[in-house]
C-alpha cells in the first residue's frame, strides 16, 4: 500500500580522494590485468585516500556541499547518521568527529554499521527519526575508506574496492508528493563469514600473529557473495516497489549499489528495468560500499539524469549480509 511520504531528500554532496588508482597501476604489484578486472567487474579505476586524508575530511566536504544545496546551516541539523565500516577511529563515532568539524552543535550524532547498503539503511533511520516528530533536519552519510581494510596483496578483493563519501539532507516531506515512498531493509547474519574481517574485534583482538596472517583485512567468498547479491537485490527491488505501490515500468532512474557491472545488469534484468534507466559509474570508483549510491546519485544529478519529481529506485547489498531498497519521489 502506498502512503504519503514522511521524509524527503533536500540536498546531496560528495567527496572523493584525489588519488586515482587504475587497473594498470594494480597490475604492477598484483597478478591481475586491466582486461580481467574490466571483464569480471566493469571497474577501470578507483580513488584511494592517502594516509593523511581522513574520513572526517571527506565526510566534512561532502556534508558542506549537501548542506549548501539544501540551503541549510550545520547549526540547524537535529541529527547526523553516518553509515560506515571504516571510521577514523573506533571511539567515538565517525558521526561525532564529523559533527565537531561541521559545528553542528544541536545534533545527535551516531554511526550505523550496515556495510554496502549503509546509505539505504541511514535513509530509513532518518525517515524514522523524522516520523517520530522530534527531529526535522537529518544529515545522512555513506562514507568509506575501504582502502584501510583492503588486503593489497589479495588480488581477489584488492581490485574491487575504493574510497569516497556521500551525504544527503533529509527533512519532513512538504506534501508535494516528493520524498521516500517505501523502505525495505533486511539482514541475514547467518551468512556473515562469506564477507568479514576476522581480527580486530573484541573476540579476536589484533596481535602480532593475526596481523602477520593479515587478519585485519576483508575476506570474501566472491562467487557466493555474487550469487547472494543478485538474489537479494532482486528481492529488495520487488518488495520496495510493492510497498510503494508502483511498478518497475514507472521507475525513471534505477540507482543500484555499484559493486560489479554484472550484478547491476542481473538486478536490472530481474526487475525488467532497461539499462538506459540504470545509473552506472562503477568504472570510475569501484565498490565504495556505503558511499556508492550517493556517489551515483550525485553524478546522475550532475549529468541531468536525475531531476526533482522523478521516481527512482535505490538498492544495495553487502556484508552481514545486509540488503535494502527504497523508492523515492526525488
Ligand atoms: N585478476 C586475475 N585473476 C583473478 C583475480 C584478479 N584480480 N581475482 C580472481 N582471479 C582468478 C581466480 O583465482 C580464479 O582463477 P582459477 O579459475 O584459476 O581458480 C578465476 O580468476 C575466477 O575467479 P572467480 O572468483 O570464480 O571469479 P568470478 O567470475 O566469480 O569473479 C568477483 C570474481 C569479481 C570477485 C565476483 O565473484 C564478484 O564480483 N563477487 C561479488 C563481490 C562483491 O562485490 N563484494 C563486495 C561486497 S558485496 C557487494 O557489494 C555486492
């Protein structure tokens, strides 16, 4: 059953590190090739933060852009929700460091860990905060420095990931029809070991031994993740469309998580959405996890493919496993 939107997107902002790492660059230190990476993933290059480029810097830049576009000052924010698996430090949250950098002194600030669909989860959290009536202006971010948890000696994962940050301001819907029409969020923790980091948590703290075994980096069963991603993203699209009471044919722009061109194509095919309506920029940034959807949205806006009032579908899948989709009247 469709319903009137509660929360609407008001401004987008993005930031990526300046350093571009191409497939050929990776081929110098890994047994891989531009041809293999392009054929299997669609990725041509990614951004990698330098050691002194923090996630706080990237999220601050993205947030300032989003706030400017929303015509809002940081002091007007009621909440900041950062979706990330790569905060600058384990305590306090990335959101608190961002809050301090922005001077958003009225806001409640906290992180959520939902991996690649983090931006979709954050939008759902923001919608809930706004629905409560106690919060009006909510800044959400999907932001990652995946380069810090990528094993640069493992060709099966190193070629896939990149760094970046995306931000959006959400405010109460104004009754013009624009806003979030449906949200579908799902997880299955039983499949955690297919994509995870073995060491560094409370149960397996970092030691010289597990660092030597490279346990601080992401481990992934690529083929299993691929299959699960296609299945779950298809299901999420179906459910978000059903909840919004709209059909796939009505979707004007489809913005899937940018992990792998083959996953994107399979998901679009499942939902009967032609590739002409699909936003793809995986070739430029690789998989930036929670940042991937806002980076794709911002590029679509820049290219004139995303305009106010358009009906769009966002979908993502990632570690957890977690997955989710949302239908938005932009
Ligand atoms: N360069 C060259 N060869 C490689 C590389 C590489 N970078 N990586 C793996 N290979 C080799 C393998 O060793 C294997 O060789 P073998 O046949 O001699 O054993 C061969 O290529 C095929 O490997 P597969 O893993 O079966 O290749 P596949 O076609 O499944 O592609 C990939 C691998 C790209 C990782 C794919 O499984 C995938 O994209 N999975 C989803 C991963 C993902 O996106 N995870 C991110 C989080 S979840 C999400 O965001 C959706």
